[in-house]
């Protein structure tokens, strides 16, 4: 698949909620999480905030149409990934991996110490996917030392996500980064 990763532009923002909705279709395969496919998605205005901060990337096709996105925020010494979404029919083609690689490269350029995120445990396209990219699931003792991630998980649970299915993950940039071989170019 020919795809390119680039910074998200303002004119991309209206397409991103539909990408997130499409991406959520994967949850229909997990009965207790199927409701997520119909849950609210990030607003265009929220996406524009990430665009203005320069912390959102899109994977685009040959016609420059977005196929997936990643939005993030720099918090303390980490780039925190808030959302990664790829159109349902384009999942499994390396777009998510390429978006993560772009975010990690940005974190390296900014001399940040880590990339963090919260996700679902044990799902192939969540925790297991990130582990393949070098992220480590933070167990209770490591999580206790990171108040920010602990608070993020608590807010997610307050919004209805099941606590036992959620985890926080960290990629320490000194220890590794996603394999960039055969990834689409970043522009």
C-alpha cells in the first residue's frame, strides 16, 4: 500500500472523526466492548487543537486523503499519544505502525525521554500491537510512580471504560523505538 505520513493540516480535521468511527468498528468483534464502536469520537475542534500544537499526523493515500491519524501531547518529558485510528478497511497494512514511528521520531527530535499511552489490555490491535513496537505495559509499582498516567486511567474508568481491561504503556526512548523498516516516508 502506498501511503505517506505527514503533519495533519487544518483541512484534514473534518475527516478525522469519521476515521475514528470507522476504526472503532474493530471493537464489534469483542462482545463486552462492542459499545465502543457507537461511542462518541473526538470533535473537529479537539483535532484542530492538536493540529495547532503540531502534534498530530495523518497517513494519506496517493490523493492526499487521510486514512488514519495519531494525535498526541507533550507532557513533562514524554510525548503522550491520545488517539491512534486507522480506517477499518485499511487496518493491518502498517499505517498505525508508520504513525507511531512518526510520533516517536518527533519525540526523539524534541529530546523527550519517553512516549506513553493508555490502551486496552490483551487486544491484538491495542496492547499486543504496542508491545511489538517496543512499548512496555506498566505494572502497579511502575504505574504508582507515574501520577499522570494513573490519573489518565482513572478518568477513563470514570467515563465508563472497564478498569480491568485498561493499561498504561511506555516506550523509553533510550531503550528502543519502533522498527522503521519499510515504512511510508514522513514528510
